C-alpha cells in the first residue's frame, strides 16, 4: 500500500535532497546579484572607457544568472510539492 502512495524510504530521502538543493540554488541567485554588482565595481575602478564598457557587459552577464537560479528553485519547489502528493 505504501508503494502506491509514494511513501517509500528512497522517495523520502530524495525529497530531502531536493528541498536542500532548493535553498542552495536560491542562494546562488542572490549571490549572482551581489557578484554582478561586485564585479562591475571592481573592474570599473580603472576609469579606462574600454575597461568600463567591459565591466558593464560582464556585470550584466553575471546578473543574468539570477533569474535562471530563481526559476530553477521555483521549479524544484513545485517538483518537491508534487512528489509529496
């Protein structure tokens, strides 16, 4: 009966791993925002126009990772909720 409901020991163990991974991915999203700002500020210190343009492009590139991590954490959260049903 427990096999039909999805309450096996292996599935409970997988749920814990998924929930732990959700927090990990969410932290990566916030770290990419901070990394984007930090990268932009560190590279832009030189004052060279080429270096400044590179800093802006690279900061935007790193900042674009944040939505990816947030979407991934949301999808994993919905996957974990579905697996509990």
